[in-house]
């Protein structure tokens, strides 16, 4: 089965530091997403990315956040000046044409702890 | 995006069949119904997707009545490892893009 892979699986960072979460979407997928889930809460949409630009973003995704596809395989989420409330599980996902059809596949997540 | 309503929690026992019903009264013509499963500290995992009637795969079945205003996820003979949160999502997957809006889901607890 195709997989979305994410690194790191867990990162602890000090408040105010910048973090970069990395994702390798399923090859041949066209749409890429970041979601987050604060402990005990719902999975929340952050941003979607298509054709090397943001296609949609939520209110959560403010100037503190940015996404990039630096090469043909990686998709990154950068969080600048991290705050305590950024502590959450961040999920990367991908979908689009290809052998997996239109299903959106999620990675296992990167758990970010801001201290 | 169509809003969905599903039970907050359910309890079952090993070996039983579990049916989780989701209502989506304002589903649009192009919308598909998709179910995901999530274990603690893991990403949502796709289970099944359908448009109408019945869909079955190796994991579950999805029953969708003719009016498509509800759907039922059926898990045959559950085991302890099926304890998870199950999400019902409705949306247009045309072209492969969809901004999934997750609700609270149904927390299924399977007991020995």
C-alpha cells in the first residue's frame, strides 16, 4: 500500500525556535496537505498545496507558518517562532491522480512539543 | 461541505459486528462518503469510500441508502485492535482534491 512518510516522528523545541517538519508524499500525487491535531482535539486542516503554490489555507495557517516543496519528493511545513500552543501532532497527507485514485492518504504524523 | 453527525461513542465486544451510522442530510450530488480510522498518536487511515448502494472491501462494508442522506459503516467481527476513532467525511473528490473537515468522530471501544 502506498505510504506518506514524515520526519521527525517527535521533536521537542524551545519556545521561539523555528521547526521544519518534513514529508514525502506518495509519488505521482498532485495535492499535498498539512493537518494538525492538538492532544484530545479534532484533526484540523491547515493548508493544501498544488502546482507549487498554496491552494487553500485555514485561519490557523497565519504568517507563522509556511510550506514548501523544495524538490520533486519532499513537502515541508515550517513553523517560525514556535509557541506553546503549537504543540500538536502534525499530519501530512497527499491525494490526486495515480494508482491510488482520489483517496487522501495521511502520514503517521510528527509530534511537536514546544517547551 | 456537507456536515455529518455520528455517535460520539460506541461499545462492542470481540467477535461482534459493529455498525456506525452517519447522517449527512445536505450531501451534494458530487459528494462521496469516506470513512477513516484513527488510533491514538497515529494519522487517520482510509477505510472505505462510496457514492451509493453498497461498497465492500477486506476491512469493512459501507451501506448507502438511495437518498444518500445517511451511511452505515459495518465492521464484521471486531477485535480489540479495532478500538479506535472512526470518522465519517463527506465531500467532492473530483480531480482528487478535497479539504477534509473532521468532526469528533465515533470512539469505538471493543471489549474482551
